[in-house]
C-alpha cells in the first residue's frame, strides 16, 4: 500500500493507471471505523485499484465547530487500510489543497439549504469544493459514500451531474454498532453515559419508521412523537425531519420512499443519523 502526500504526484501516478485499471475512491477525514472500512472493502471488491483519501477538510467546519479537536489517528488508519487491501492512501496537507487562500470554491444550491445546511452555513460548499478537488486529482471511475451522511450524498450527486464529472457515485448503507448506534468518528467524543443517550437517535427513527409502516400517513404527528422520544435523551435538537429522498423537501404526507433524518447534540457532540423508509 502506497502513501502519497503530494497532489500532483498522486495525480500523475493515477493518470498512468487510469486507462488500464478501474479506479475506486473513498474520501474520508480519517479516524476510521468499520463504516469507512465497509466502503473500502466494497471498492476493493469492485475495482482493480482502490484509493482512499484522509484529509480533515478545514473549509467544511464552522468557526465554532470541532475542527481542531477532530480525532487524527493516521497510524491506526493506515493499519486498517492495509488490512482492507487499499492500494493507495492520499494524505495531503491543508496547504497543498488550499494553496491559494482566495482560491476558487464550489457553491452548492438548493439541496444545501435545509437539514444540516441550515445549521452549518457553508458546510456543503466546503464539502463540494474539497470533493471536486479530490475528484480532479484522483479521477476515479467510481466513488463510494456512506448513506450515514445522507444530505452529503445528494450534494455529491448534484456536483457530479452539474460539473460533468465522469464518475459513478455509489451510496452504501450505514454501518451500525450492534445496539443500532450509527458508527461515526465523533462517537469517540461520547462519555459512557452520553453513549447510552445517543441510542435515542435510532430509537426515534425506528419508531417513526414503524408508525409509517403501520399506515400512519399524517407525518406531522409522527414527527411530533419522534421528537418527543429524541428530546427525552439528548441535550438539543437541530432538526428531525421526514423529507423527499431526492429534493430533501420536508413532506407532509407519506409517500413511497422517504428519508427520516435527525441532527442533535449530546453534551458537546453533534450527531446525525437517518433512515430510508419505504412504504
Ligand atoms: P467522514 O470521514 O466522516 O467524512 O466519512 C467518510 C465517508 O464514510 C463518508 O462517505 C461517510 O458517509 C462514510 N461513513 C461515515 N460513517 C459511516 C457509517 N457508519 N456507515 C457507512 N458509511 C459511513
């Protein structure tokens, strides 16, 4: 497994491989867990050559967010990636990815307006900008993202469509702990007691799912009860919504496919989770 830090070097190496080998790509911010590794394994299975990037992207963090304390565990990450049979790990530094402070960036439209976009201004512009840069450096045939960050997958699909990246986007299901908690690099911030309270995200989502599957079509009531369940355990709620899977517009009435999504805080830790609900 090769580790490259320099963007140009990475681009040159991959340019020499692209015509011969199918390239799969998994962008990450490191502090890897089984959720990330499931994406890597999928890419290894489906491609000749798998590239993983590790970069804690400063432009997707707000001024009062956790950029400086975000876990950085490069040595352990590389060991996990070696075991998962990744071929190349791209680990750039902020200077090389943002060499020009006043440089170009991507501005995301409507899909970044609600859910996390409403609570993290500029977050998805930062995500789209770094992913566009990484796509141009790596130019994979296929890139893998987790459904855990649902709004992000919608933003990335839009990015690929609107900027004509010749890249297939695959979204893989959320990997959970055995008790249902969605795996996240931020889970390591949680104390023992907070970790127990964090289960209320999946409990609330699953409760809403079962109500809808029982035939409840009036989503306002379903959301109100879901919120009640959530609020019993968490410290603050950014949103609890049931939205259209493509437009992310909040729904009043149930439809064939919906996404229930939550963002909330427990202590100082902001957690998100979602479930796709099929009726
Ligand atoms: P991050 O390092 O948090 O930026 O995540 C990198 C990629 O891993 C993103 O596509 C995430 O959606 C994905 N990911 C994070 N957590 C999980 C999980 N529990 N299951 C599946 N994919 C995940």
